C-alpha cells in the first residue's frame, strides 16, 4: 500500500478573496496585503506582495525577451490573519445576523468588516 500525503480539510478557510490580511508567520511575517486568490482544495491563499518567488520564463509573444519574473506564491491559510483597519490589529471574526443579512464583525472593536470582492 502506497503512503499518502496528509490531506488538508478544504471546506473551511477563514478569509475571503479581497480581505485585507496580515502574515503572522513565515519569512514575510508582519506584511499586510489583500488576498488575491483562495485555493480551497489545498487550504492556501495568495496575498499581494507576500511570499514572492522568482519565476524563469521562456520568451513568448507577450514577453518576447523572456527573463526572470517575480510573482506571489500561495501560502498556507493558517499563516495569515484578518486585519481590522479600524482598530489597526489582527482579529478573529464573529457574525452578526440582522434583517439585512449576515455580517462579519471584528472581535476587538465590534466594527463590521468590509465584504468586498
């Protein structure tokens, strides 16, 4: 029987695309940025200007010179935490249900977090 890799539970990621987050661990700890992409199957997120890697590209029509390009690589979603811009700190969220709908709320200051994509 072949050994299998540990599987990540893909159904629950605490941040959404467009959220403003802070990297809390790893080489980019302390950096802040927007979530560009969420990869639910692997439990990973892509944060702008964090976890930059160099990519060697062949010449193509869009880039006839080719060369080395810097781009963001996915990181584990556990390495990022939602950042509240009202109280200027990382936070967990609670949910508030009203007649308008269900909203995410900062645990520290009670401010409704923006839900933009």
